[in-house]
């Protein structure tokens, strides 16, 4: 959202109701917070951190071993007799 759009939005809220001043301040605060988050996301260190987290999860998924066999696995394999409803 550009600053120009934000000022127009604040002006519209200001004219709308008695609590408009508080709403305008809240909108400005939210816009500042979003701008701050967008700046952080654009930092190379943040991108590197996210990339490392994703790579770590991919490694965990590749080395993950199957858990122990459950009762549902046995039913699917036919080891436990069951009447299956579709």
C-alpha cells in the first residue's frame, strides 16, 4: 500500500465516525507494522534463515523412517479382518 493510498484511507475513516481518530491511528500503526515486516522479509539474513529452515525440514523428511505399524495399517493390509464400507 502506498503512502498516498494510506492517507486517502485515513481521510475517509476520519470523516466516517466519531471514533475515526482512533481508527485512523490504528490504520497508520498497521501500515507502519506491515512496512516494517516487509523490510525485514527483504533482508538477506532473513532470507538465508528461512532457506536454512526449509533445507533442514527437507533433510528431516528424507531421513524420516516409517513409524511402527498401527492397527489401521493392519486392517488395510488385510491382516485384521474388517468389513469395509465405502
